[in-house]
C-alpha cells in the first residue's frame, strides 16, 4: 500500500485519498511540456489522475475543477508547497499551493453546481465539465451534460462517443437548449467573482479567476509542472551514479524524496571532509622526530 493523503472534493462532496506524483510521471509530463504538446499534456494529466486517485470508482465522476485540485494537491506534497511565479516584469512571487486550495474550497463550499432540467419526458442533469482542457464552445456544451433520462432510460452522457453525443444534442428541443445556455452563463458569472491567485502590476501577471470553461486552469497546470529537463537528468545522475540508486528506485521517488537524499549525501560528504581535515591537522601537530646526528668522518 502506497502512502496517500486526504483531499475533500467540493463537487462530489466527499473525501478521497490521493498518492504523491512520483518521478516516473514527472519525467514524462515534463517531456510533453517541453515539446509544447498540449494534447499530450492533457491526456497525460488525465492518466496521472487515474494513477494517483486511490478510489478508482470516482474517477469518471470527477469535474475539471476537482481534477485541478487533485493535481495541485499532489504536487504540493510531491515537490513542495511553495511555488515561484515570474511575471512579465521578471518579478518573482512566492505562492503557497495550500492557499490556492483553501481559497477555492472556501469560496465554493456552499455552492451546488448540480442542476436538473425537466421538460415533458426528458430529464437532463447538468454539472461542471469533466475534461481538463476543452476544445471549443461546442465541447463545453457537451461536457456539462452529465446524464440524460428519457422516460425510464438513463444515459451517462460523458461515457458516450462524440458522434453519439452530437446525435442526442441535435434531438434536444430548443427550449432545453436555452436552459443549458442559461446554466453555463450562471456558472460563468458565479465563478468569475472568485480570484484564486491575485496578480497585479507589481507582480507582473493578471489575476487568475476560477473559470472552468476558458482552459485557464489547464494553462496554470502546464506552467506549474514545467521544469528544465536538464534539472531532472541531474537529479537522476546524482541519485544513480553518486548514491547508487537503481533507475526503478529513482522513478518511484518524488522530487522531495530526491532532495532529501541529496541533502543527506552532501552532509555526509561534508562530514567526511571535516573529519579528514581534522585528522590531517592532528598529524601536523605531533612532535617531529629528532634528527639523527651526522656521522663523524673517518680519519685517513
């Protein structure tokens, strides 16, 4: 059983356990980010979530906001709670991930995003989008429909293919479409008032508002997990070549684990150097051996 920590999900209204993000996932994610492969980043973030969430049964029910919370929470105890953001003016600002999480949970704790529309024999359940990154406005429309019930037949909309979703949406009455658009507008207006990261002129970046439709959360994640591949290879080199970890062991660690082992290694090296220096000093302080008298010359 791997180590895990608790996290409250504000939309599902339940507490789950999540594992830290190990080097194996960081390594691949940084490669996707380095190549600026947004489709790959999106898919791999979804994959990481499927691996670090202990309760697998709830994964299909997660909203994009809860996926965001899961990823930044896991990063917090995998590589540190404090992050540094550089604005356009090159000013660096320290931010605590725990403050972002607390800000989100505090502002939406009493808000219910779930909404059900009923017209005649059709019942549509709406909720926040599930995808971490949305393609366009049409994708938003598809994503907020959680379940459709026609007469007694219930359909989990998010499990359908795009072709099947299009076929159902095209058959929905216009009156229902208007209700769905009103729901989107209401959510936008509500979340637009919540700022989860304050910027400003001094910090050199704009406020980050809690918007689940404009992909701002995805781009924040992309920035948050971005790192220099060289730094990662240096970690790998030190742990494997200097401290004699196996490659698999290195991949199973977190960046925080690596820092702890490297600090211990450096402290041990420093201790050895100090002991060697002390030993050398002791050798120099010993009394010197008396010189042998010179032999008298033998007369001829």
